[in-house]
C-alpha cells in the first residue's frame, strides 16, 4: 500500500472518531456537556428557557433540542436543531412531543399531537410528508431504518409504519396496561404490567408474552416503567419525580433502581441500585447513567453494569431535567460556553 493511501486511511479514521459525552438538560436553559467517566462539566450550550430534552443525531454533528415554544414562552415544546459545526440553532416545528431518528440519521420523526407523525429529512432538515396516524406515540425506528413502531401507552397498542411507503401498515392491539418498547437487534420488545412481548416488523398479532417477575416490586398502584435496550439485555426502571410517583402512596417503600432482563426468557438477571430513585436513566457500553432524586439534592451517577457499583457521582442543580448519551466528533465537542447564533440556513 502506498504512503498516500495509508495517509488517507489515517485521516479517515481520525475524522470518523467521536468522543462519548453525556448531555444533561437544564430547565433554566442550557445543555451541559459532561465527561462520561468523571461526570465533570466540560462545556455548556445556551438553549433558551424550559429546555425539556436533547437528542443527538447518529453522527453527533447536530443536537435536536426541545425547549419553550416561540408562540407560548411558558409552553412546551418547540424543536430546534443545533448544528455544532456552524454553531447555530434552526427552528423546526412546534409543539412537539418527542424526537426519534433512524439509525443513519436520514429521517427524523416527531408529533404535534394527535395529528399524525411529522417527518423531516434528517440531514437537510426539510419537511417531508406527514404519515397519517390515529394516536400519540413513543416513536421507535427499527435499526435498519425501514420501519417505525409507535407505542400508544394508554391504549397498549403498537402501530407499525412502513417507511418505504410512508404509511401505517398495521396495528397490533395488546390492551394490557401502560406499555413501553425498545428495539434490540431486529426484534422489538414491549413491556406491559409484568409481561414481555416480542414483535418483528412482520408480526400480525402480539403473540404470547413471557412473564417478568420483578423482585421487590410493590403492587399498590399501576406502575409506569421505561424499557431500555443495550448489549443484548433489556433494562427496566420506574421513573420517579414525575406526575405519577408512587412513593408515599403505597404504605410501604417502593423499590427503586433498575432491573436487567434476559430478553429471551423474561428472567430478571439482577436488580441494580435498588435504594436509588431515578427520574431518568440511560444505558450504553456497559455503563448506566442516571439522575437520582432519592436525596434533597439530586445526584448524577454512573454505574458499572458488571459490578452494579456506582463508579462516579456528582450533585446536580435542581433544574437538571433530562439526560442523553452522544458520540460527537472530537473537534465539535462544545468546550466552555457556547451560544448558538440564529439559524444561518
């Protein structure tokens, strides 16, 4: 191989490298960029008031931030795209209920309410035709970018959208309590009230679930759980600090922490950090990151999934509301203060 070819390969590897960071959303109007090992703040992005959450594009070059609406400064939420190279923020849509992107980032999905699924070109950020839909969803694109599964929590149903045709292909009714879903490889998992269902894009019915028995769980009021997936495992946790918070209303302590679940059998492999009460949790590469609100001052913690031990912790300001994990090209990682300019597109 020639020297020039070797140099090109080296340059390609450098340009493709990314720094893992943790993004913490502050309601007062900022995204804090944290070191994933020490949890120290290495940068801060000014995002405007009532910052609700942040989602990174798969290549880490754009952050999609939900914050106060332009028409209602105390209302949630408007969606903005912050380009980390141009250092500007472009308005996309309002209101918005959440953000989901395909694995290659070519399409972005959100909703303004019960008005269908809004679609954007994930690169050019141009508006694409809306997919007609009957509900408000937890939107979960498949890893291959061909499908979006929409989980309707209250109705416990899954609507399957075909992205080649940009249409709702079929609906699968489960109707077994509040549901949340997650993709793990080419299989989609749905958790409802002690049951784990397995679906694929070709599923016509929900099939037969496997039972999930949660050690230490208290059955006093309907519990709302969030389902995560990483490294061949599922992770289940009950978020606290929201409108539905069962602490203090069950007559006995409610289990905190999170459960690691074998997706094939539904068996609980371990119950981690049971005395911590997470309002948010994210899992990736053998680490769990959570906002623990068990004490008066919330803590941000990093937990090793092999040992279950807290490896790092720091006290947070009370307005830290949400978290996300991202891989951002090293040269674009915000360091120090960043105030995005008005949209230049």
